[in-house]
C-alpha cells in the first residue's frame, strides 16, 4: 500500500484554512495519480492504493469542512464518496478471492466444488465491480472532479483558528470514541462494535497522518484498523458462506466446501480476536 504523501510546511501554527488548501491539494493529486491501470484485475494493488487515497481525501475534506464554501464542498464530497464506493465494489471481491484461494490450498479435493462455487460468485462480482468503477472513473473525468477539488482547495475561508487547535480537539474526540468502541469490542460477539471501532480507527489514523505531532499514533491506529478489518472480513464472508450451506442439502457436492470454508474463517476469526484483545490491552492512541 502506498504511503500518504507528506503535506509540506504544515505546522500547528498554520491557519486552519491554509492547512485545508494545502492538504486537499496534496490528497487530490494523490488520488488521481493512481487512476492509470486501476481497472486491471491482474494488478489488484493499484485499485487498493487508489481506494485508500480516496479515503484519505474524503477524511481531510470532512476534517476541513468548516473552511469550505458549502455549495462547492457538498458536491465534491458526494462525488468523492461515490468514487470511493465504486473502488470498494471492485476491491472487496479482490480481497475475498485472495482469502478463499489461501484457504482452498489447505482443503482436500472433496471441498473443491463448494470452493469453486464461491470463486465463481466472487469473480462475477469482481467483473461487475470493474464495470461500475469504469463508469465512476468516466464520470469523474466528465464532471472534472479533479479540477473541482483543486478549485475547492483554492476557495478556503478563514475560520479564525489554527490547524493545531482544531487538530487537538478532533484528536481528543476521535480517541475518546475509539476507546469507547474498542472496550466494547473485547466481547467477541460484539460484531457491530468491532465494525464501528474499525471505522473509528480509520478516521483517527487519517487525522494523525496530517497531524503536526503524530508520534506513533498513526502507526498504532493503522495496525488496529488492519486487524479489525481482517476480523470484519471473516465475519462478512463466514456469514455469507454459511447462508449458502444452509440453502443446499448436505448431499449437495458443494456442501462440504461451504462448511469447510466457513469453519476455517470462524477459526481464523477467533485467533484474530485474541490478537485484538492483546493489542487493545497495550495500545497507545
């Protein structure tokens, strides 16, 4: 995954609206720098890099919301969200296919009909996601999204505060939310809290990436986000595959594969949650 580009010259004393202009400009260039080759399903990291860059852009747009003209901001944020959703629709099957392939290598031949049924389903979703992404990329060109974002960056308004002051308040708020959700996630059955904690860790991480004094915060938030993301993937895929198993007879040739995949994912999820508990007991946010 590509590292976030540094926003040069950003300090705690930088006026908030100037920080907004500089950061959105950097994050915009970052996003569209990954557009080439993003539809190539043989190079899945390209779409991942662009998806993460789009998340970073969305995150900073939301951080700097008070300094932007409302009309320009509302449309730009909506279009960035739509692009991120299209990238996600392509990326999610990529991740799921890689996971299924890794598990399948450990399963006996009798499980392969079920494995192949899931693969076929995910390949279809991958193709559909690619079509949706192609349309979204086309719209971003047609609507001049990159130019509008750069115009937005050049249109910031002074809100009477510094970046350091605003960042401190936001960091305190986001750390508090993550602590609350993270504590709830100690219960392995708290699927919703773990999912919300992942989103909270992501939002904290992207704020740390532009913070004047990030320390180890960005790395810790990223590691937590990644682990919670793996847990979430297990939850989603296991539930999906168990639904397939419940929909066929036990004599169906696919049944064993469905059960084997779901059982493996459930076991992996237990291990990951134990890792989460250990990480959460020691993490510094």
